[in-house]
C-alpha cells in the first residue's frame, strides 16, 4: 500500500484506543466511551477498525 495514504503511527495508536475504549464500554453495558475528551460511539469505532485493517 502507498505510504502516503496509509495511516500514521499516531492515527493507528488513536484508533486502537478508540476500539479498546468502546469495546470496554460495550462490555460494561454502555453504548459510548470518552477517548481524549471526545465521545466515541460505534460509527467512530467502525472507522477506527477500518484504519487498523489498512495497516496490515
């Protein structure tokens, strides 16, 4: 994949935080989480998972 279009290391780190936080929130019966002061819900996590999928 072209490096210009690949997510940066910082973007991947944030995506992992988003996915981990929402997964923990869902396990606790919540539908949202807060990551770095931002509300995270399933559409945000779906985008984060997409970024993580591109990193392979």
